[in-house]
């Protein structure tokens, strides 16, 4: 199956913002439409009330109690125009009057209401001749008139065609959606520019990664937002770790090739010297064993050179106790006592094998040269909120110590194992490689407390 390509972050955010904007503008338009419609109906009601008051002021009865139709101009000229959309009517006991605009319209007889009550309702349908329909709003009011012949209830009704209201709504809606559409387009443009600006650091990060992949840059550079700093730091740490592993592999191969030159040269010289078969057999056996030892040693160094960048924290004290228990048996004749000063919160963030090699080789070195006391001190190295804590391991003994002029040679990389036997053994090379693999440092000093050698391995905080 062909997997569809995932949408880019820019498209995702733009799509989400567009959907949110459309929903917001839609709800806003709907709310404004409902509000305007309620306002229009309220204005229609108030306007029809003013028409009713205008007609009521013109209605009267003569002395005989006869109804006098409203005289004078109507409240609105449309009441005089047939089919104008505004209609008025009066009904009472035995009387009915309609405005001139009602000509050709079938208006029902007004329904009496509670005296003094003004009722506004609609829209509702009024059937007309020829199957046509008239949709109107209605306002009705019943008033008790005092006449010479007694009180007469009169019901005044005002009708207004719904088309007048719909015309106002159409004009408003056209303008509303036009402005909202224009606002939506402008907001989308602004949102697009804002997204391009906000995602610009990611594009810079992508370009930096491209330069690293093409070999144009050694690491991610430039300033990045706070949210991207953990990512860039992790990527830089990963890149540096991989380069360190590659460099270590190259160094190991170089060391291996250099180490094999000597036994091969010996074999070649023995062949050229005309040695007997028995002598050649003995020499070949010796040099093959030597080459086997060299290969095993270099392979073990290569295997110990890497470390997991995001390993779980390892408790140090328990590992140190296991190693010391074994060393005390080996050096039981010397009666060496090892003391601990370990921070309970200290943790090693790496591989268990690296921690064991680091502690084991330096403790064995201290046991070998100590007269009677060895001190192991472990302190936690705070790394802040964004990093895991580092650790400082200090190994001290009361032996003869190391002259300051030999320290640089002792820590120099590439010294063969047989050259270190007279000093502190080949294990120190392994320790140095492990410390460098964790981007730490190894110092050799004079112990102020025990007067012997003091090895300080500092592993910095990690991401």
C-alpha cells in the first residue's frame, strides 16, 4: 500500500486556523443576523403602534352614536395606496372600516382582545383570491369608547406585509456576509503571515540539518526559540556522539594496524634470516599469540568506546561495593582498606559496563599502589532543569603518587599497553577512552588527604 504523505506543519496549522476562523465567523454572522432580526421586528412593532395611535386619534362618534371614519391624512401615505403592504382596519358592534390600501385584499375581521392590551404577532398567512397568499405581521388593540348611546368596544388592527421586513433583512444580510467574508480573507492572510513567521525557526532548523547532512556544517548552529532548544541540543549531542564513535572506530583501526606492524616485521625478518623450521615454528607461534592478544584488546576497547546517549540512571554505590569486595580478596595480603564517601543522590547516566570499567580499573590501580588506604568519593554534579545531573568520581590512595612531569605522558592517547605496565597498567587507557566518550575529563593530582595519587573523573551533565 502506498502511504499518503503526511501534511506539513504549516498546512496543518493553516487548515486548523481556517476551520476555526470559518466557524467563528459563521457563529458571529448567525448571532448578528438573529440580533438584527429581533431589532427589525421590535422596530416594526413600535412603528405599527405609532400607526395605531395615529388612527385612534382620528376616530370619533357623532351625537347619535354613529361611527365616524378617520379623517385627515393617514399616519403613513402607504395606507392610501392599494396593495402597498400596510393595511389598517377597525371593527366593533355592527361596524367595520378598512384603509384604502386594503382594496383588493381579503383581510379577516379583527379579533377582539383584552381592552387596553396591545398584541403583536406574526408572520402568518392570509389566503387571497386566486389561491394567492399574503404573509403579514399584525398588531391589534381593543379600546372602549364612550358614546352618547353607551360604551362601544372598538378593535383596531394594523397589518404589514412580510416582504417589507424581508427586504430589510436581505439588505442587511448581504452587507453582513460581504463584510464578514472580506474580514475572513484579511484574517486568513494575516494568519498565513503569522504562521510563516512562527514556523520560520523550524525552516531554519531544517536548513541546518540539510547542511549537516551534506557535510557543510559540523553541528546545528544559530539561535533557536526556547521550545526548540531541547531538540537542537539533543540533535547536536547525537551528532557529536556519532562523530565521536566514528573517530574512535578510526583510531581503533589505526591502533590495530600500528600494533600489528611489529609482529609482522619480526616474522618477515625471521624468514629472511634463514632460521630453521623449528625456530620458525616457535617464532610464528609466539607472534600469532601476540597478534591475537592485540586484536582482542583493541576489539574490547572498541566495544567499550560507545555509550547510550539516553541511558537510565545507575546507582553507583552498589556497583562500587561489588568491585571492592573482589579487589579485597585479590589484595588480601596487603590488607588495603577502601573507604566510601558517596552521595546517595549521585547517579551515572550511561551503560553499566562503562561504569564498571571506569570504577574497576581506577580502583584496581589504587589497590595496586596503595600502602593501606583507598578512598572513593562520589559527588553529584547538578545539571539544571533541562539536563540530567552529572557526576564526579575521585579515587585516592596512600601510595607513592605520580610525579607531575609524568602526568601529561600518562594521559596522552595512543600509548601502548606494554609501555604502561611499569606505571599504572593498560586499564588507564580504557578509563580515558570511556571518560572522553562521555565528553568528560580525567585529571591526575596529588591527594591532599592520603598523599598518594588522586584520579578525578568528571562526567558532565547530559541532556
